[in-house]
């Protein structure tokens, strides 16, 4: 059985669902293809930060995109709440990266200075001292000497965001749950997207399937040099509010639980958790907030980030097969509003390559 559509989005996580929302807004007939539930979904393991500070050091285009997306998040969250009927718990609270000792604080300050000297500036990030932090937080550990602070940072619940996106899409976008086995360009244009049970005849195709893009991209003469990077997250019992704003590695959710995540592990596709890493990130969190030592841990998990060699997004339209696009990144929460907005618009206009030249995979060949 074959269905027809204007555009097929391969990948039903935060990136693909946000893009599908942008296409739906424009009135396109969209089919969203989601994989099996045991896929390596980065969306379901996300920490949930909408983060600006520190992003794009040495990459001003990425810094600017992150800031534009963060600026659009309030309207994006309101739209999802209204159309999807789900509160995504977005709070533009400002964010801090706490320094344990003067050496860390000096490193943060040096990074801010370097960001300030590149095009686009430092996104209003500044160093705040311990005295200022004590007016914002109670119960900080004695080793916390200061922090990097950005007023544009915030956080949202990633699972609620994904659920709200899907609910917003449901009336007008069909979601097909199947693995994609082959994508065949057709002459003079269009594509056949062949799944396990169904084939789509699509005018355009967008690959937004996270780590699976590495296998799908060559079918369309695209390059997706990406790898998995594991991050482990701990979650405590519900607690009274101790975090009035987002911290870089610790955030308190809307229901009071505290999420702790601070690992970057090169272990391939292994999503398991380890006691060694859990102990490391728990100890660092307790140095920042000693009261966490008395909190019970209720769950933990390991998730896989979608990482390019330089950590930046890869956006590309195929030169050989126009109408086939690749969109991949590891900042699915921060960039969700941009994907639903300006990135979707660039794809529909056929100007993805011209709009985001800094995110072309050609950069890796040039570097080599």
C-alpha cells in the first residue's frame, strides 16, 4: 500500500516532530515516520535544558541560532500548551554554571571573555560571585565560589514537550510507526520511502532520525558523520523547591524531583548505567547542594546524545537529489522552536544550504 504526501519526515523525536509542526503550519501534507520503541531515542533521555551560555564558542553561527531559538521558546511553549493541551513546563528562569573552586571560576571567566570577542558576543553571560548566589539559592555548599550566569537560559520537560508536539500534530499529520528500510529517489522528482508495511510517495524527504541518520543519509547522497555519546542521569524523590533556576548539571522539575546529569562517555551504543559514573555525578551535586545527600534516588538511566565531530548541527540538502534534507543535532530541546520555525521555513524555501552554510558537513572534509 502506498500513501502520497508533500513531505515525509523520518524520525519522530523532538527534532522530527518540531520540523513536522513547521511544515503543518504552512499547510503541507506531512507524514511523520517514527521507528520502533526500542530505538535509541535521544528525546526520551534528554535533560531538558533550553541553554544559551557557552554554546558556540568558536562557532558564532551556532551561538546565534541557540539564542534565537531560546528567544522564541516562550511563544513556542504557549502554542504547544494551547494546541496540544499539555504544559511543557518551560521556565525562562536564567541559568547558572556553578564553580567549585577558584580554578573553575577562572575557566568560566576565560570562556565568557572568548565568547565576548567573537561575532555575536557572549549572550549577556557574566560571572556572579558567591554573595550574589546566596541571594538566589539557599543551602549552597562551601566549595561554591561563584558561577557563570545567563538570563536567557531556562528549562522544559522534554517528555511533555514531545507529547505536546505529537498532540499538536495529531489532527493533521499522520504518524506511521515503522522502520524505514530504503529511500529511493524518483525521476524527475520525488521519493519512495519504503518501510516494513507501507510505502510513501513523498515530494520531499527530511532525515531527522538521530543516530539512524548515519545509515539513512547515504541513500540520498548525504553525509551524517555522527556518533553516540552516553550521558547518565539520576533522579531524586520529590523535594521542596531548592532550585529557583536551572543549573547546568542539576535542575528541579515541575513535580519537585531533582535531575542530576554530568557525564560524557564514549561507549558506543551502550545505554546502560554504571555505579562508578553515578557516584561521580552524585558527589559533585552534593558538593554544590549538600542537602541532596539526604534525598533518595528513585531512578536513573543512560541516554545517547547525537554528536557530530565538532558538536554542531548538520543541516544539508542533497546536491544530487534536491528535495532530500538532513537535519541532525544534539540540542533537540534548545533548538526545538527554531526547527519548528526558521529551519522548517528554510527547507520549504529550498534554501537550507544557503541559510546555514556553517552547518554543512563539508566542513569536516575541509578540516581534514
